[in-house]
C-alpha cells in the first residue's frame, strides 16, 4: 500500500497535518483526507503538488 504525508502550506509556514493518508478527495475548495485507519480530516485549499518519491502532498491554504 502507498501512503502519503500531507503538508499544509500557508505563506512560508509548512505544517504536517496528517500522516499515512490513503485517500485524497477534492470537491471544489474542500479536500477530504482519509488515513489508513479510517481517520478523516477536511481542509480548505488547493493541491499544489503530490510527490510520490518523497511521499508527500502539499496543500495551499485558503
């Protein structure tokens, strides 16, 4: 299985908001993250980058 860590980028600040994310669902300006254990988090923003070799997704904060 391939999990990814999610980073929230707000200006110059980088905050790791969720580890081991198995699913990312985008609906407009809302991004729903689901972890491998079923935990969920919803953030507002847009995806800037998903880098599988580094194992991270970067979300730009609104």
